[in-house]
C-alpha cells in the first residue's frame, strides 16, 4: 500500500483542475481542508436540536426483508475483509456496520424519526453504518471544471462552476471507477457529482493508477467469493474519503479536517450467498454468473478490450484467492486459476 501524501487545499487551489485531480484521485492522498460539516457536527453533539438526517443517496431496498438480507451479506463481507485482508492487502475499505434497528423499536422512532426528511418518516427496518465521506470540495470543483461540458476549448464560466458546486446533492460526491468502459456521455443538462462516473479513458488521460485499481478490485472480488461466499452481484467500487487524525496545530482546529482518499466497496443488496460446500461447478457458476450481470462489467476491466488491465485484475484475484483457499484448506476442491479461465470463456457470450 502506498504511503500517505499530505496536501493542503489552499495549495491545491493554485493549481489547474487537471493537476488537482492527478494529485487527489489516488488512494492514501490526504487533503487538509476547512469543513463546515465538521463545525456543525461539533455543535450538534452539544445541541441535539441541531441534529438532523440528510438524504445522500437512494437504494433499491424498498422492503424491510430486503434490507435484512443486505445487512446479513454486508456483515459477511465485513467479516471476510477483517479476517483475510491482512494477508492479501487489497487496500479496499468496506463500510462497517453498527446496528440494525427493527421497525418495532419504539424508542428509536420516538427520539429520532422527526430528524429524518419528511418523505422518510415511515417506520421500518434501518441499518446504521460508517458513512463514506464525499471527496473534498477542492476535488469536487476540479471535477466540474474538467468534465462539465464545454463549448469547444472554452472553460465553463466560473459562476456556472460555483452554481453546480453549491447544489446540495453535489456535495455528496463519490466517484465510481468504471474500468470496464472506455467513455461515457456527460452533458450540461443533468450534470451531477453524486455517484460521478469516471470512465477508463479519462482516468488514463489523467494518469491515474488504473493498474493498481484493477489489482485491488480483483482482490476484493476474491475476498467476497472465497472469504465470504458472496457472489458480488451489482456491487460498487468508489473513490470517497474519511477523516483521519490530524497532526500539529491543525489537529486542534475544529474547522479543519484531514480527509484521506480511499477506495471503497459497497452496495450488497443484489448479492446472494454461494455455499462453498456445494459442488465445484455450482459454486463457479454462482460467481461467474454474477460477474457478467448488473454494473459489474462497468467496473471489471474487459478481458479483450483492455488485456493488460484485465491481467492486473486477474493476477490480483488469483493471488488473493489462493491465499484464502489455503487458509480455509479448500485449495484441493477449488482452483482460482481454473475459475478465472472459466469466467473468461463464459464472458465471451455476454460481453460486447
């Protein structure tokens, strides 16, 4: 894993959008930045009336039973990463779960339901977990400057950039790393930083470490498959951030945060369990079938169109899978090399 590189938002502000993205869209970069959210959080601890819950995204789990299912699989993945990531060193972070709150919990509803947005004040199962913080404001502004639709070579008007930046939904910026698709369309109409799609070609043009991301992603799939027995259907990989402990004088400031850029795995609502006690062919089918469905092929490098990138994904998957199978004494039953060969043959019928 790379050593942390510390940058100040005030210094970054003097650079071009491209330079900012090149420096900041890398795992383990730490940006020191002023944070109004941090100030509000400190006040809210002392003054409960200031506490409120904000919608930062919407999932597909309309039924409470689906949420319980996702909680169970998410928990299995967290346990697998806790157990095996020290051995395989994926560099991927999975949000930790705190609790599942049942719809029968009257105490929680009495004290907290009025803090939710009006449209969410219906009793139901809820899950509390780590929040993946958005990318720092200086990075969000650079994304708009660089990717917002231009007229020829003319940069968007600074006022337009600030207007987009100030839209509340655009403060919830996570970047989806689409290694499996070269390009996509971003237009002025409906431009959004929420779940921002970063495609392969722009990542390469920015000089981002796509080979490292591919290897990391391969290891993460191996941990899900062989460590957790979860098929990984329609999961997401995103660049986000987290707060780390500051040092020196800045550690004492309530308006400054040290924000570490991280690579996160999330969204297990479409996954299901694959029983590793089943026959090998059934297990292989459960895993490879999920790898070609949903958005997985947006994330997984295409094995024909991007052979070098896919090779990094494959290598990471095989290295991690072999370690896990050996630790679980399953190496005589399963072969991750054979599985990846089968996946490639299987994918030929699905990938274009």
